[in-house]
C-alpha cells in the first residue's frame, strides 16, 4: 500500500524510538528550534491553565522565559497579585501548553508552580524595557479600571511615586532610569510532573509520548525518575 502514512517516503517527523528517558532534552531542542524557525513574534507563548479555590479552570497566555532541563522546570513572569497568582496560591497545580503550527509540534506540561528566587526575578526584571518596568509597578493586574485614560493617569502617578527623572525619558536616555522590581511581580517556576510531546503525523496519525515522574515532597530534593509511554493519536 502507498500514500499517506503507508508511504515510507512521507516526510513526517517521528519521535525517537526508543523514547529518551527524560523529555527535557527533546523539549529544549524543540524550544530552541522554535526560537530559530518560527516566524511568530511571540514564538515562546504558552497557555497557562489554573484552577480557583472552587475548582473552576481558567487559562491565559504567558511567555516562557526559560527552560531548565536539569530541574525539569519552565519559567514565566507575572504579577503575584493577579488572578492567576491568586489561583496558584490556593492550588499550585497548573498546566502549560505550547503549539508551533509551522513545526507541527505541541507540548503539554502539567506540574506545580512555585515562586522563583528573588534574585532570579531581579535579574530578569532588570532586562525588561523601561516601559514594561513602569507598567509592572502601575498595573494592579486583573483588577478593574474605569478607562484607558485612568490607566495612563495611574502610570503618570507611578512615575512620580518612583521619583523617576522624566528628563531622562525626554532626553532619549530612558534606559538610564533605575527602576527596581516591584515586590509583587516576579517569576514562577513550574516543576513538571508530566510532559507530553506531540508531532503532526500523516493522515492524522500523530506521534505522542507522555513522560511522568513523582515530584518530591516538601523538604526533599530529588524528583523520581521519568516513566515514558507512547500514546495513540
Ligand atoms: C502573547 C501573549 C503573551 C503574554 N505574556 C504574558 C506574560 O508573560 N505574563 C503575564 O503576566 N501576562 C502575559 N500576557 C497577558 C495574559 O494573557 C493575561 O491577560 C494577564 O496575565 C492577566 O491574566 P490573569 O488575570 O488570569 O492573571 C500575555 C498575553 C499574550 C496574548
């Protein structure tokens, strides 16, 4: 038989056989390839799903700013008083989702979110453009605001409250402004306990593999080893 998935010449990506013991090598490769090959501005976007205290789910996009294969961790940054942060406070279980249509790849991660160490958040915050730094101070993310004008007013007030020298902005040197990280803004590390890698297959016979591990209890360090399984499409 020839054609579609019967055709050996069909150039569909396949997951390695046997599967690697740890999914993070392949996940990191996919992430780096997305950076190089995907034409989207926000090639590192991922869906973040959380649940509230009543078990109601909600999701939104965030940017994946780091993947740490050694720890099995993905990192994003946000406001620690936002709706997502309130959800994570009550229930640190969350799910992440990435999709690169051009590469025919999807990544699903389930795990536990914890706040990043302060120094790590400081280092990342320092790399942000000055507008984003001021915005992080000004925005009570997820809280209501009556109008855009009111938000712009709030930003102007924030500039005054932070004691920023506006002439630096006017003179075209806003990068010289020293703006510290707000204590209510920083990173979350999602420690993966499950990872699924999916690649597009001919005739919708996609390739899927799921890895699971047991995360350490509080106070323990090492996570258990990964168990892998191939899944039907
Ligand atoms: C492409 C894209 C990337 C985004 N990245 C982030 C991000 O890294 N951090 C963040 O707090 N919000 C980010 N947002 C905004 C969130 O989707 C969301 O509106 C915001 O975090 C408030 O969510 P919450 O009210 O559920 O907490 C992004 C939105 C889009 C569309």
